């Protein structure tokens, strides 16, 4: 979505390990730190744990709040519990959104 006041937006994860926990990491800056065999993109500010479906996906719809200044960069990334992965975790690509 447009990341503007009152907009309905959604973060989607696909291709993850099925029926496990996915932790959405949200931050206001990019960290890009080597972590557990991957790269942790956001500076961790907020963590939200969501279950993945049997197909390996999850979604987080949200209503974007008013009062957020335009031009602000927001960073998102999922980290997934995955016993077959290095250190037991897999990561999605990082995502940068800019408020409007």
C-alpha cells in the first residue's frame, strides 16, 4: 500500500517453512548485520510473531496511522523458525517502505 495516513496496507510472506513461527522485525533504520547465517536488515524496534500456514505463508494487514511524516523510511523483514536452515532460522528479503 501507499503508507499514507488511513491507508490499508499489508505485509505478505510466502515460501516460508510451513506451520511454524515467523517473526516480523520492524525498524526505522537499516542495520544490515550478519545474523544467524543471514543478514538482519532492520534495526529491531518492534517484533511481531505470526504463525505460518501449512503452505508456508502469512499476512499482516494494517491500517497506517495518521501523523507519520512523509518521506520516513520504514524497514521490515521476516525471520522464520526453520529446523532445516543454518542456525534453525530462515529470513525473508528486507523491505524498505517510504511514507507518503
